């Protein structure tokens, strides 16, 4: 009788120890009673009755998932390889356990298909130059689809966009042609501005004969500074006219 009591006590202690569960601050326990969902418990010390209740642990911390390189065909029919990083976490443990068999695997596969689907709607230039907008588009689509699983996608970042050698050379040629085009445009704009300024200067000089004469004298001064042996400089009659008038008056 005494040994039976000790055995019963030991069995009770084992059952109590077996029933006790400790959940950390970032963990929750989804408890089922005879196969039916009962409640979400934790964190801290909880009791799960063996044989009657079952508990599934769920980690609430953010999961960092590296999406493997995906073959993407852009809208302008360019084949590239793109990989990304997805940050997500469980916000509803009940849905994460009941609505999907393996929420980690499901989110992983959904991230890969969504990456190909979203990037395939954009051209290569957008893929290279507008990553922030594409990251937001992918995150929005993923978040909407994983909401039914109790998962929140907090961020998506495109890591690398790999191009083949032919496409790299084509992009380099395009960039060089674009730089040449901009240089020609800048040169043409400079010529246009210079022509406009020369026209304005000519209009100002034409209003006063004295200004034109001063401009001729300034030009003579500049030419005289050169080392040329012979200088041929035409003088218009409107410059010589006043001088001839002075000479005639002196003879009279």
C-alpha cells in the first residue's frame, strides 16, 4: 500500500511537470482541446493537460527570408535574375496555425511568385531606377495575400538584378549615346544664347554712332597687340565722315 502511494505520487509529479510549459516573451501557444481550438496562451508559465490539450508554439519575432534568384521577364522582354529579402512576422498565432499548414513555407513560395509577377509588369529601366517603388508594390501585394494567414509583411528589399553580358553592353552603349545627346543639346543651347547676346549687342551699338566708333577703336587696340606685321582694317564712312568734316572746316 505504501509503495502504491509513492508510485501514485511520482506519477502525479511527472504529470504536473509534463503539463507545465514556459513560453518566452516572444512566444505564444495555440492550445487545442480535444482537437478543437481553445485559446492562445502566453507568455509565461502555462498548464497544458496531457492527453486532453495540445499546444503549438508560435514565434512572434520578425523572420528574415532570403528569396532565391528568380528568372524574371520584364515588360520589354528582357530576361534578368532578381533576388530579394522579405521581412515578416506573425501577428495572429491562431490564423497562422489553423489557416495554413506551414506558414513559413507558404510565405516563402508566395514571395517568389509575387516577385516574378510584380516585376514582370515593369520595364528594365524601372527595375533599375525605381527600386523603392517596386519594393513597396511587392510588399503591398504580399501583405494583402498573407493577411488571411495572420502574417504581416513589414518590408521587402530587392538585393541584386543580374543582367547577361549582351544586355550590359547594350545599356553601356545607350548611356554613352544619352551623354552624347545631352552634350550636343548643351552646346546648341550655348550657341543660341551667344547669338541672342550678339544680336542684343548689335542693336545697342546701332542706336548710337559714337558707340560703334568706340567699338572700332577697341578692336584696333586689340589687333595692335598682336605680332602681325601688316594690319588691314576697313573703316566705314560713318567713322571717317566726322574727320573729313573737321578737315574741310580747317581749310576754310
